[in-house]
C-alpha cells in the first residue's frame, strides 16, 4: 500500500492535533506533519492522542507547505464545499480509489487547513488536486480532527490495486509550473490584465494527471522553446 501523509497547516488547537494523531493510529497510518505556527502541543495534544503518543512524538514540522509536500507524488488540498464555484477533484471515497492505484513507494500528501479559515488560495494552488466531504449544504464545515477521521476511514477501506506508473514528486511538478509561468510571461501571454490565467492552467495540468516521464518531456519542451527564443534574440542583436 502507498504511504499517506497527513499535513496540518497552522492548526490552532492542540487538542485537534492530538485527536488527528489518534485517528491516524486508529486506521493504521503513521505520518503526521505540522506546517507553520502552532500552539504548544503538550500536554493537551497528548491527552487527546490517548494512546497515539508515539505518533505525536514522531510528528514532523515544516516552515512551509512546499517543504512538507515536495517529495509526495500526489498532493491533495482539503476544502469545504461552502461557497465553492468550481468542482473539487475528489470526495473521500473517490480519493480512496485514487490512493489504491498508487504503488507501494508512492506518497499521498493530504493537506488540511486552519480550523477557522482553511487554506489560503496560494496553499490550494500548491496542491495538485482538491477534495471535500459532501456534508449538509446548510452546515458544510467540519471539525479538523473529524475531517481527518472521515478521510482516513475511507482511505483505509479500499484494497490496493497499484498500477505500474511512475508519478513525479510535487517539487518536480512545481518546477514545471514555475518554468511554464516564466516562459508565458516572457512571451507576453501573462499580463497584469489577466493575472489569474495561470491558475486556470494549473487546474488543466492537474486534470491531465501527468506521470514523471510526461513532466520531464514538458520541461524539455520548455527548455527547447527558451533556447529557440534566445537564439532569435541573439540574431536580432547582430542585425
């Protein structure tokens, strides 16, 4: 089975961190990351962990979300359905099906935002896909640890069915996005009048679900275009 990494971004309540650790242990998962500022975890998180103290003690800490998810092959940001105008990529159940298709050496990083405000737009954009729990439309937001529980339950229930497909690390995908964005700015496609266009392109690439070879090919195409543009500029200078 692939690895699951639960990433909590700036959790506000130590009790939620401890309860999330307990949930991970309930369903056989063991990798917990905490990003950015957080309250003192002990003793409150230990009380709520209630037997999952070892998992809490082994939690990893990162200054940025990029650091926490950079080596994962599938990165998914959780979000509420409240006020959304665009569809999410997964429900917990369909994410479980995707998780089951990963090979045993691949990692799904599942990212949860702050209890009061969730994830920022920039944090959402760092993740390849989104997921939400289809809760009551009149009361769609859930407690952080309860949300972790719903996802962990579904992810633990699906039998693995791995496919032989190498997926790129999130850091490599982000490098592709940065190179593509720089190229489009250099050729004048991205301007101040349409600053959000690249967010749409990110969404398109996420839907494409590129594997490692495809990302490498795309980077090669960008390098070739950059080389051709530089030769054209050199020719213009010599004239």
